[in-house]
C-alpha cells in the first residue's frame, strides 16, 4: 500500500471529543460512502482533531459525535510502534484476520480519567476504503498499531475499552505527569 496522503483531504476543523457516557459512543456506527464530500470532510476533521490532541494515536467518527464507520490513526513516534503505516483514515473497515492475543494498558480520549488492561490481537489484517478516492486497501500490521486499530474498530462498533477489561481490577486511574 502506498502511504495515505493526508493533504488530499484538505484542511479539517478541530471538533470537541465526546466523552462517556454519551449514547453516541455505545451505538454501532453506520457504513458511509468513502467518496462522499461529507466523509472526506469528516476524515479531515478527524485528522485535525488528532493533531491538536497530545498523545492521541487514533480517533473514531463517533468520538466526534458522528455515527459513521470511519476512523483515523497515526502511531508515528509512539515508543511501542513496530509496524507503521503513517497517518491513515479508513472508511468502513473490517477485520480480515486477527491472531496472537496479548494484554496491554489502553487509554482513550472519551474516557479521560481511566486506563484499562485489555486483551487484543497483536497481529491484524484489516480491509477498508480510503476517503475521497474510495480505493480499497488492506493493511497488515502488528503490535501497537494493531492494538490501536482494534481500539478504533471497537469505537465504531459501539464499544469502549471499558467493555473489554476483565473486571474492576483491570481499570486504573489515569496517571498525569507534570
């Protein structure tokens, strides 16, 4: 796959991030047309909002209050990254295969006060479409990028990482650093 060209989306608008328990976060999102102007605008807004959010590596459409099967991702520079596809927006993504489950700590902009230990596949093949062109793509990834993709897929399926933890013992107050 060629690198996704974020510049093709145009300038996005930074939007507020919806936090739990907002009902939009617990409803499965609807498929959308990858080439529609609304989807392209949403993709640009996702990237713009991520860019101004420290530590953010992914954002789903419903976190911006939009029930659309779209998410953005960019794990560039994260210390746990092994496979890197750079900045990316996927429309109507679906899991093709997932394997090698591992447990790790996750956080989320929609759950700002907590983190949690979640078991997820560490190897992933994901299919979807690029916004604008509607080009179908397939991404093979692992480690942290796979975890981030699965976290965002959960969002568009109406799930938070809190829905995946093994119990209250696996939820932790978020650490804040000065």
